[in-house]
C-alpha cells in the first residue's frame, strides 16, 4: 500500500459572549467566512500551529485551545484540518487580518453566513463534549461531493 502525504492545517473557533471570531476573506475565496488558522510549519504540532496562526491573523494569544475535531478532505490531493475551539485568550484584536476582515459572528448565525461547505457541515459539532471526525470528498472548487461525520 502506498503512503500518502497530507496537507495539514488548523482552524480555531474562538467563542466570546455567544459569538465566534471569523475572517471574511477579501483577497481570496470569494468573500467566504472561515475561522482563523492555517498551514503547519516544520516541527509544529497541531497546537503549536493554531497558536501561531491565530496570533498572526488576529493579534490574540489563545489560552488552552481544545481539539474539537479532525476533518479529512480529498480533492486532487489529501489533507487534514485539526479543528479547535477556545474561549480564553489575551491580547488586543487587530483591526484587520492580512486575509480579510475580522468579525464577531453570532453562533446562531453560522448556518446563515457563507462558509466553506466543509465547515458548514461540521459547525453543529463545535463546542460539544465529544470530538468529531469528518471525511470529505471535494470537487476542484472546494464544494462537498460526499461526506460522513462521526462523533468519537
């Protein structure tokens, strides 16, 4: 059996007063909303990566982010997103991220804003006691073709 190299990344949904911090992308991804996060650098664990990426994009330092789920995806390549949640942080929020506008979005509004389809599918599993694991097949425009999500 052939070994596969995955593209690894992280995302974190920071919750404050029933809202989560999201980035509304302005330069890429056609104005879609997503939580801060990004790709691993050499030698990083998932926690190292999300703390660094979150700080770079928001100016905030996450305190004890909790792994909430793992989302495997496949299109022409394969990848894994380590999905975190957090409610504690320190620092001052940047006015804008290099990726786009930072916005506090009401948790109840998450199903109504334009997100990546993959993220939309696992939103209901955020801020729960159990971890989730998602398996997604995507087309070349990041649209979900097929998926399965289980709680673990």
